[in-house]
């Protein structure tokens, strides 16, 4: 790999704070609230990069296939219009190309997690994790999901968020 500057030079602009795990289950809603009707949670993977990457990840990971196919272009066009209204100058074709570029983010993330940790790690000269890790991983994930649901429940009870 070359320098970080060269790597980032290939990432499209404009950049903003990107959540990097922007999914429906990381959003809390407060029906009937006139202000800030949505709260975004789970910010531990945020960074600075193309905001369109969050939209691509959200549409690809949060919508059913038929819903995505029927509304994908309209959702990205709405995003484009809002970007322009906020003073961000980006051509539709450029934004659509960026959106398409980031549609594989979920797949890349899954591969990036699996390869260094999975049974093929030795093939790529990675140190494979011990088998006990794969036994404990579901327990860790279920504990994480439980904690996440408990926090969302707290928000719901305390602040009326859903």
C-alpha cells in the first residue's frame, strides 16, 4: 500500500462525518415530534469520508429488495437535491457513480472480517484465530445485541423514542 494521502485521493468528494454503520436498526424514531424526529446511535465506527457511503450502505442493508429496486433512484435523487440545497455542488452523474461505488460496502466489510479470522486465514498468511473464538462469537454477538436492545429500550421508556 502507498501513502494514506494517495489512498484517500481516490475517494470521491465531498467528505463529511460518516457514520459507517448506518442501518435502520441504528435509528430511533420519535413519532409526532416536530424537532429532531430521528436519533442515530452506534457511533463507534464513524469517520471522515464520503457521506454517500452511508446512504449506499443504508439502502442496500435496510430495504427489502423490491423496495430498494422501486425507490433506489428516487432516494438518491432526493439526497442529491438536498445536497444541492445545502450548497454542495455535485453533478447527478458523479453522485450516482459514487453511490454505485459504495453499494458493495457491506460485502467488503463481511469479507474483510471473515478472511483474516476464518479458516482460510493461513492461505493469506494471517494468523488464524483459535477455534474457541468461533464458538464464543455468537455469544458475544447476542450479548451485544441484548445490550443494544436494552439501551434502545431505555431511550424508549425515558424519552419516548421508538
